[in-house]
């Protein structure tokens, strides 16, 4: 699927543009760059070799994050905060009928219930563990793919694989304590937000694919044969977690409209003037349909924990989720700082520009809206967190391209690296928080299993 995307640009000044040879595809498809478009001495990954690299990357991520999942589901006292059991408790009641999903995000509980039924085991946590590890592996492969296909030519596969591991661990290096925690009951975790919420993890790979495919469509680099995948990715991403699809869709439609009716491209982006109708058909229509269906199911759900609509109530959700605390600003720090430092050089990448557009939509919604008729608050802020997570991936990818084009100097690269240090420090603080050197999460009673039944479920 990802191999159908044209991997290199044709801007003047590309490092390898002088050796590009391309043959037009059938039915007017965009040409696919040949082996000559690779850096000297590097052969592009194709066929079995490519699949071996993908399998290797998936295995590495499974080995890193598998113990994290095991601890979250079977040894929950050693992780805080931990929402795995909260979601796992709803697997048994999920999809009792087609109109009672039991969750706002259908994919993780539905797949966990299916795997549990196929295996014929009574403990839904086993099915949930398999699905969660598969989601981590899929996320790793998606990061590997977008880094493998940089805009100025292919990246060495080992470097792309390393980037996938670093980015996945960037959210919290404490994941490396997964194996020690299985052997040592005294070991515990201090995770941040993203990687330790199962439904979010299930959505991240699809979100990356959605940014990647939609940006290539805007730029005119997506082959015709790859376009039918876009509605599929839209549906999968929304079913996994409906917190990113609509903000990104609105941003991409806005960029496509700009390209259609304006002669000057914003920030020097390469936009296809004829992309507007295709974007509406392949992205906007499926996004509206699947989001509307999910919204209707939630609005009339019998589960109080997920039922609700949106009302205008400025700043209320931000306060309730603790958005003015350090975790929220830590997620936002790197994208905002990179934008201030690199400005148009950063926004010239359509994937990054659409990500910032999604972030702007998400922040506006988080400032304005509140979820009503629900026992759970703070959902709206997850829109901004999902957009920020995607920006970390694609900003780092853009910086890799600028570095190879010699458009990003050592001082700027060093500054950006320093800005990433708070992520690492926050994740690494799990090793010292219990010694009293830094603040830990508030003490709470460890989650129990089975979870107590929620009233109204």
C-alpha cells in the first residue's frame, strides 16, 4: 500500500533529481521513481527484502512494548496511570448488538472480543493483549515507512528502522522497563499519555497513514491505484479513535480549496490544482459519514460513560482534564517550538502543514466545546493531543529531509534536539520519582480485575 506512493520530489535543487528516470503508469498514473533515484550505492527496498525489513521492525516494537501490555493488563498495580483495564472491562459488553458498540472507539474492543472468541478463552485480557501488541507493531511499521520514503530520496532502511524505535519510545522511555517489571515486583512505570492508552495506540498507525496518503494526494504524488485506500484508512482511523480524522480532513480540504482557487501556493507547498474534487470524494465524504454514524450511536447509547453531545462551554474541558498542567504543555512544546524556529521551511512540507491545520482546528474545538450528558469529561482535549502526536512524527521527518538537503544547520538541529529533552526527561523520571527527586502522579488505589460493573452498563 505505502509502496504506491511516489517517494521523491521534483523540486529544483533536490539532491538526486538529476538521476531520476520515470515511466508513466497506466491510466495517467504518476510515475514511480526508478532505482536510479536512490542515493549512490543504495538499492531501494523491494519485494521480499522490503517485507523482511517490515517484519523485523514489527518484531522489535513487539519485543519492546509487549511487556508493557502484559504489565498493563495482568500486573496493573505496577503502572500508573493505567486505562487498559478500564477499557478491557467493556469488551464483554461491546457489540451485544450492532447498535450497541459500548465504546466511542469501536476497533480495539471489537477486535479484542473477536480474537478472544476465536481463541476460545474466557479471559478477555488475552485477546486485548494480542490486539494491543499488534497495534504497537503496526505503528512501528508505519513510522518506518514514512521515514524510508523521504522527499529527497530513500533513507537507508536501518536509519528508518532506528527512527521508528526512537519516535515510539520518545513519548516515554519508561517502556524499556517492561521486561524488568515482569521479573521484579518493585519496578513500576510513570508513563505519559499516548502510549499507555490502548485505544489511542490502536489509532496511531492509521493516523500516520492518513496524514501520509492525504498529503501525497494534495501534492499530486499518489498513484491512481493507491487512491481507493484513502476511504479505507479514514474508516479504520475513525473506528479506532474518532479524535483526529475530522480535524485533519478539514485542514486538508482547506489546503485543497486554496490550491483550487488561488494561484500562489501557501508557504511554497507543492499543491495539485485538481486535487479539490478528489479530496472531497475520497476524504471528506467518508469522514463525514463514519463520524456521523459514530456520533449517532453515542448520542443514543445506553452507556452513560460514553453517551453525550457537544455544547459550547469555553475552557471547561481544558480545566477538567488538567490541560494547564505540565503533561499537556509537554506534548505541545516541540511542534510549537519547531514552527517558530523553522517557519516556512517547515510548512513547505504538506504533511506538516496539514498537521498544523488539524492542530489549529483541534485547539479551537478544545477551547470552545464541552461534552455533555456524560460521566467522563475531558474528551475534547484528545483532539489536540492526537494532532500534536502526528506533528512530532512528521516534523522529525521534515527535519531529516532538510538536513540531507543541507537546508538545516547544526545549530538549529542542536536546538531542536534540546527541545526534545523534556520528553526524555519526563519518561526517564520513572526511575527517580519514587526516590522523591521528582514529582510522581498522585497516589491512587491500584486498578482491580475484574472491574466493577458501571451503573447503566
